[in-house]
């Protein structure tokens, strides 16, 4: 059960009640807010929500007492007139690439310069008000609005559908705050129709309107989300929508994902839709092996093909699975649909050898020969010409997205480091095995005994400088390391903002052409089954978000995961 209490806010660690780090209370935990994009508009909302007259300044980089909870909000944008901070737009609860060093603080106006040197002290007892209103609903004291709740059973009586009915007594004053209920001063009765599976949760929804508190279970989440959408309870709809990612890994058939996608599109819930598509993009290979693959809506497949965070072995795999999907759906002659889908394939990312094989192995090539030839010609040009020469072509500029890589995990572009596992018996008197199965020496390089040896895991690997034929024979060497302790970072002379941390370092940087850069990624694969987190490397470092510090959008039971380092070379696109 997840308790949704989204309204609480405080300032912490400041020298006065009007200053401090901004903290938000969500699902039973206090968490901080990242300072990315913050200005006075956001500060004004915070200060007014805390009953201060306004904001004086935004504080960034100040060392308040160290926070240890999650970072709940990032990339938040306010207009300045919102009633609460969580009414502003933001990525989603716990979705952040910040550390606690980027926690934002504010200084609020106190309004203490009052006539006759008097001072007004604010007292906030609103928590008890929520409980009192809940009791008012539970006891139905002085209720003045009867809600007739109807749910179709699926059967029919003569010409009318059979209904299951129940009555709830509520208060017009509360429901009049939500226009979708159509409650007016003269209204005494209203009739509401909901799906039968959702009927048990309707009373909880009405109680939420009184208290702004609700218990959400995975079985009730879809109903509460749907009813909140129908009745215009926007904040509840958005917050319940953010809980859906926690159930995504539970259904390996992916039928649930397809149903939730259709529902998100129907209700125009863009946050839920994006969370779902992101999970499917990260786990595209599992999706193509699932029973739901052939039932995938065309629009959902197009959305996946448009993404650069699609995690796949290589671009040939994307084309092969798409051709299989088109063939199995008997869409070979649906030219508009086929052409729209093929335009999402990044042919320049397919190796020259596999491009040559398309004519003989592709089930679509002979039907769409001209289209394939056009796409493969552009791909061959990409392989043998400098990209700066190609960008003068207006057709290249129009399709520039197809010249950018996705997250390709086949060799040689990725390196897997597995961890942690139980150490095996040590056969060497001076060598000890670390938690990852690697070894470390009890003596340092100077021959001194080390009572606290490093336990990090590391591995080296080599990749081409770029995937095009021009640079395939030029190699670059990489060092991949996972740090689990701060002392390991120190021993390597590396500054880690938090642990676990991963480092991917280019050991051939000086020989890299200026027109090539790397946008490398770290993937975390839970129990070798599904990818639940993707991180970018900043200054060669990536940090793993653990459940007790920063929330990952998708859960991983017991934090048992594998590290996948992915090298992603791309051309520097000047002028785009």
C-alpha cells in the first residue's frame, strides 16, 4: 500500500523558520528538490505555500545539514501563481540526475515590519483539519448530497443494462470544488456511473476530496487513475499515474503494458504514456519476444522507433523485428503504414556487411525495392564519406535523427560487469577475492600491508572509434570500473559524489578526431531480466540511484543488478 500525501512542504536546516532547504513529503518520506532551473517563480510558490508573504531569494550550493532522503523533484517549472509546489510541472517523483549537493533552498519574506511594532506568528494546524474532514465524511454528519453510484453488470433487463447501485452521502460544499461533478447550490442528488471493477474504490476517491489522503494499491491504481481523470482530480491522477512504473516489471507477457498505453492515450495522460514508452524502449528485446508483440498498436511501435534510448543489440535487430511484425500482421501491402514504420529505421547505423545482405534476406525488399535502395544508398554514403560533407544535402538535414545512434549493446560496444556475489574460497595466501569475484592484493604496490584493500571491480575493453567504415579500423581503449565504497574511489584518486558509482574512461583520448564525441551510457539490468535504470556519464562518472536515496522509476528487488557499460560514438553536429 502506498500512502499518497502530496501536500506537505517544509524548510529545513536554515538559521530561521523563513530560510532553509526545500523539502517535500511524499509516500511517507521527506525528500529534497534539485536546483536545476530554479528561479524566483518557484521560490514564490514555496514561500506562499508556507504562508510567508513572498520570497526574497533562491539559495543554491549552500551546505545545509546534509540530507539523506530521496531527491523527489527535479527540472521543476512554475508560473509563479500556483497554490502549491507540486502543482508545477516536473519530471516525475524521484526522477533526477542530481545529487544532494544540488538541493535548493529559499529565503522567504517574513513580513515582520508591521505597524505598532507588532509581530504576527503563523500557526499551521492543517494536518488536523484533514483528519477532521475525513471523520466528517465517515460519519456523514449533516451531509446534504446523495450520490447514486451505478455500475453496469454486463447483463441486460429488457432494453436497459442491468445496474449495481449503492448510495453515498456527501457534502455539496466539498464536491462543488470539482466542477466535473456538476454540483450546484440547489443540487441534492447526483448519479455517477463507473465500471463495476472500480465501484469498491469510489468511496475512497470521495474521501480523498475531503482529506487529500488516500491509500493506493496496485489493484486499485488503474481505477483510481481513471476516476480521477473522469472527475477532474488532476493531482491525484498524475500521482497515481507515477505509480504505474512500479508494476511494469511484473508482467513478462507485456499485455498489461499495451493496455496501459491505450488507456494513457485515451485519457491524454502524457506522463503515464512517457513512463510506459521509456520502459518499453529500455526493454525492447524482451518486448519483441513477448506474446503481446504482435498486438502492439502501430502508434506505439512508431513511438518506440523514434527513440534514441531504444536498447537493442544493433540497428539490424530493429529492422528484423519490424519486418517480422509487419509480416505477422499481414501488413505487407499496407504501403502507407509500412513506409511510415520503415522511415523510423536508422539505416546509416546498420553495418555495411548487413546492408549488402538485405536484398537477399529481407521479406519486404522486393515489394519496397525503391524505398530500400534509397535508404541503403544514404547508409553507404554515411559509411564512406565524412559526415560534414553529407550535411550540405538538404535531405540529410531533414532526416538528421536517423544519423544518430541508439543504445547498442552487442559486442564490441558494451561491457558487462556482474556484481555482487558471494566470494569463493581463496586459493592464494596473499590474494583475496572481492565481492564481485575479482581479486585484490593485501599488499600495495610499495610492498606495504593494506588492511583495507580496494574491492572495486574493473575491466578493460576496446571499441572502434566509430561504427562507420571510415573509422572502423581506428581503435580506442576503455577502462570500466564499479566503486562500492568511498575508500575505493580515494584509492584510485577519484572523487565520487556517492556510491555505488561507475567510471568509464577513454584511455586513448588524445588520438580522437574532433568531429567524434561519445555519449556513453550505464545500464542497470535487474536479475539479468529487465533494464530498470539508464544513466549518462558526466565527466566519466555515473551514479547508481538506490531506493533509499534517490528513486528509480522502476523497482529492482533486493538491488540485485548487473552493470552494462555502453560506448556510443556519434558525430558532432555543428549548425543543427
